C-alpha cells in the first residue's frame, strides 16, 4: 500500500510538475513576448534619439570644421597684422628720418641764406668803398691834371 500511495503521490507530483512546467513555459513565453515588446518599444523610442544624436554629431563635426577654418583664418589675420605692424613701424622710422633730414636741410638753408645776406652786405659795403675810392682817385687825378691844379699854383 505504501507503493500504491507512493505511486499516487508520484502521479500527483507528476501532474503538479506538468502544471508547473506548463506555467513556467507560459511565463517564459510571456516574459519573452514582454521583453520583445519592451525591446521594440525601446528601439522605437531610441531610434529618434539615435537619429537626433547622429544629427548632433554631424552638426558638431561641421561646427568643428568651421571652427578649424576660423582658427586658420584668425592665424592668417594675426600673421598679416604682425606684418602690417612691422611695415607701420618701419614707415614711422622712415618718416622720422625724413623729418629729421628736412629739419637739418632747413637749418642748413637758413645758414646759407644768412651767409648770402652777409656776403651781399659785405659786397655792397665794398662796392661803396670802391666807388668812394674811385671818386677820390678821379678827383685827385682831375685836380692833378687840371689847369688850376694845386701843383700849377704852387709853381
């Protein structure tokens, strides 16, 4: 009887085991369907996010390329500015040199003009002396050669 009871218990357990196996299979199947639905929903939810992310990445790459071009252009402008600054400094030095040379030339011209005025004044003075001497010489000659010259009166 114990054997019968054990068989009966075994049959009950087999039946319970079958029910449990069927429930496990149903739960596993439901879980797989749920996971598949969730995965599908997740993929559907993530797809626009992934597309947005891809768009942002593309935009970022474009912005970085643009930024790289801007940086390159800024470098060129900086180099050009340095060259212009150097040329400006050189031009300032040349202008200062020209101003200095012009000032020296102006002083030299004033000195030469003063020398010319002094020489002209000396010339005029000498010419007056020469004229005076010429007049004196002429008067002396006239007095010496003339009829009533002092020499003829003395004799």
